[in-house]
């Protein structure tokens, strides 16, 4: 009953000009005695603050390609190489990458190269200070872009100049964690700069990682799905539950209402049941369960 709503919510996400995409592991289906098949929950975060999940047994970007064939805009991801290869196939997609993931590589090099790491983290920290100022000043659109160009771009330029200088150090061996951090950022310079010119693009994918936290928590609690159908059901429910939370809606009240309403609701008006729209149309007076009495 809820699957059509979840599919429409995914369509709503795909209408975004800036879309964040990530994947996280999840086990579903019996592989052999005592072992489960490994799969992935793919999560799409749209610019309307909605999240949609789908499940697949594969981590290949072939999984999401059918959904993104008509997408035109910026795709914000982590550093998984599959996304880079996918975006090269579609000129209408601009690939942006996450600064937090670059930062994590430098954190890992702190013990081996404390001084160099300190410089890198200070420069990246400056970028986040700019984003914090933007939030405090509530800047949007052109004002947000201009502020980034004025305050963040010089720091980004300084970071990549420093990055290239460090890569030419004769004492830096490939096995050094700093080498990996420098190489990771250097390879992704173009993608890491995208957010400077587009105010709709976030500096990182942290908002998406917070939204998909329900899946890693599930791995600790329910641990796995007994069947692939069960994994698909998890994707449907988490699509609605997480999107409810992002919209400031009590998921219980939403589900109690929608599960009663949907059987009589016109299919052509399925979008009315998306959490953000449901909140406006039905949120003030939701249908209640007999159990609530």
C-alpha cells in the first residue's frame, strides 16, 4: 500500500537540480547456513529535504543509472570511483564531491605527519567557518555564491597550492597516509570546487549521511533482512519515516493517517501523500486509529 507513495517520493527527489547520492551496506537473503547475502541501500537526498531509499544486491552504479538518465543538474557524492565513472557518461550531470571525506583522509595521517596535517585541517576548517557564517547570516542565492567566492575561494586556492607542493616532497613515500590524503584531494580538485559556483550545492554530504543513519543503526539492531522483499520493505518504510522527520512530522501519526487514507485516495493525486505535502493538507487534522481512543 505504501510502495506507490515511496516511488513518488523518489520521483520528487529526482526533480531536484542538486541531488545527493550515497550507498551503505545491508544484508538480505540467506546465502548459506549462518551467512547472509550482502547488498546496498542506495539513498537519494533531494533539494526539498526528502530522502528516498532503494535496495540492490549490487554496488555498481548500473543500479541507479535508470533513475538518473533524465536527471540534469549537480550530483553530490562521496569519493566512490563508481560515481566518477558514471558522471563522465552523462554531460548533463555535473559531479560535485564532499569535503568531509577529503578531511577524513587527512585526519588518518595525523600521527604520521602532524605538522602537515595541521595545515590541511586548518585550511579545511576555514571553509567550514565560511559555511557557518553563511548560515548565521541566512545568505541564499547570489549572495551566498558571492560570499563563497569572496571568503572560501581564496582558501580553496591556497589549499590546492599547498596540496601540490606537498605532493612534490621527496621524503614522502607512497605508503605514507599523507600521500593518500594528498592524492585523494588532488584527483578530485575539480569536483571539490563545484560548490563555490553553485549556492544550491552543499560543501559535503553530511546531511545525507545523517538521513541514512537509520540503516547503520539497523545493522546494529535488526542486523539483516531475511529476504530481499524484506529489504525492499525497509527501503519503503525508511523513505517515508526519514522524510517525515525531515519535514518535522511524527511518523506514527503520518502512517496511521496514510494507511487509512490511501485506499480511497485518487492515484492521480498520490503526491498529496508525500510527507511535506501531507503536512500542509492533512497534518492539522490527521485520521486516527481506533487504538488511540
